[in-house]
């Protein structure tokens, strides 16, 4: 069961009115994506929540460091609101604010209980922290910026699938390491530095290929297990692009992209509301522009064009996903236009000559992916 259902929903039943208004604002914002009549209501509710939050922080500043989860829960729903609202960049501000509040609360807890004692948190606060940390990691895969939240949330040995994340903390830990290594790639100069980089990259690909993610409950939903495996495969594509400079025209990329898209089609047929926006995004931006026959359409018996399939999947996801599918589509289409513009260049078939060169992901994806939510 998703933590939103098992942790957040029970809390909201008896939560202060501002929390309920934050939920209502998010719901109205989601409905407004298909029915503009809800736009005014969503904005009005959001304004009330923001006014409450400002008033509480101004009149009771010490509430920032209390263990009451209300403030973080409200900020989580405001963050989701701005993500749904075409990925309004305000969601990053909520992310940064949450990071500061969490840091201050941890400092206060350590001061009260001592640095050597484990700080026990309530389930609601623990989940809200995880929510912000996961949003941070997944958004950074696209834009490549420095992290706001550290790696302490992601334990290498924790292979249990989190139903909300759709993967295990261990897989997120690997993604975190890929991004850190990719960011350091441009500073590699010496021969020893190249050897260290290659050794770390090889270690990460081996971890990705060897990780076995497990369901929390025996006989758990097959969809959850398949989503976790899909995200593992997608992580391999991401690593190949971010660390080895592979491009859409490389045969290994083509093979993985076809597999990812096929799995997404099957998963959405099984569970239309499943969260697979990140795998679809990675597959879409690394799709070969000349790959006109990506898979067989079971209804028509004809081969389906890759881009057409991606757009159809995005349309299907937008009806049930509480994420910014619209903004993801805009970024994907921008990447496609850039690739089409460069099709005639001979560099299309060229991988970076050196690990310090600009790779395909940095050239096409990063420049247009700022503040994109992919969690």
C-alpha cells in the first residue's frame, strides 16, 4: 500500500483545517488540467493555505523546529500542487524550504537528545522527508544540478521496494552515485583520474545489473515488482548516457529503449495509474529520431512509430497521474526538435572522444530540463 494511503491519509483525517485545504487545493488543481472551471477554486484554496502557513511561521516561529508534522505535510501538498500545475518552478522553492526546516529540526533534536542517540521520528514526518529527498534525486537526473538533500536517505543494502517510489532505496542510492560521478566527470584530467572514474563506473553498472529488488509483502502486486525492474533497466540507460556517452543511435540504447517502451505499454494496460513518468521520459529523450518502427501494435498489427507511441503513452498517463506529464511532454518535444535540427550533422553518430567531453545527455536533455519533476 502506498504511504499516501497508509500514513498520510490517516493523519489527514484528524489534521488541522489547513492540511485538508491543501489536499483540496491539490485535487482542484489536478481536475483543472482537464476542466478549467476548477482553476479559480484551486488558486483560492492555495492562497488560503499559503496565508495560513505565513501567519503561523510569523506568529509562532518556534513551530519550525517542533516535531509537529503539519508544516512539512502542507509544504508537501503545495509542492505537489506546483508540480501538477505544469511543473511551476515554485515547487523547487518548497523543496528548498523543506530542506532548511528538516535541517533545523534535526539540529534541534540532536541538541535535545544528544548526537550519539538515534532520533526517532513519527511516520508522517519520515515520509514527508522521503518525499522531498526523492523529488530532489529524480529531478536531478534530468537537469544534473547539485543535490539539495544528501545521500543519507538511500541505504545501499535496502533492496525492499517502496511502493510509492516504485523502486528500492538501494536503486536510488545507485542513481545518486551515478549523478555524483557524472558531475565530477568534467574535472577528470590525469591518467589516474581516468582509471578511477572507469573503475567507479564499472562498479555502478555491476551493482545495477546485480541488484535484486524485493517486494515488502509476499505475493505483493506484480505491477509494483515490474515497475521496480523497469526503473532498474532505465537506470542502466541513464548510466550509459551520463557516464559512457552513449547516444540514441547506439545499438545497446535502441535495445533498452524498445524494452522500456514495451514494458510501459504493458504496465499501463494493467494499472493505468502506475507512476512510470521517469522511465518514459528517459526512453523518449533517448529515442532514435529515425526509429520509425519501435514495436508491433496489437490492435492494428502494424509497426508503431516511436514518437507517436510516446505521445500516446503521455496522453494516457496525464488522465490519472498526479505529476507534471504536461511539462515532461514539453521537454521531450524540445529534445526531439533539437535532435531533428542536428540530424544532418556528422556528429550524430559520434560518442564523446573523452570522458570530459560534453555527452549526449548534457547536450540535448540538461539545457531544457531545469525544475522538471520526474518522481
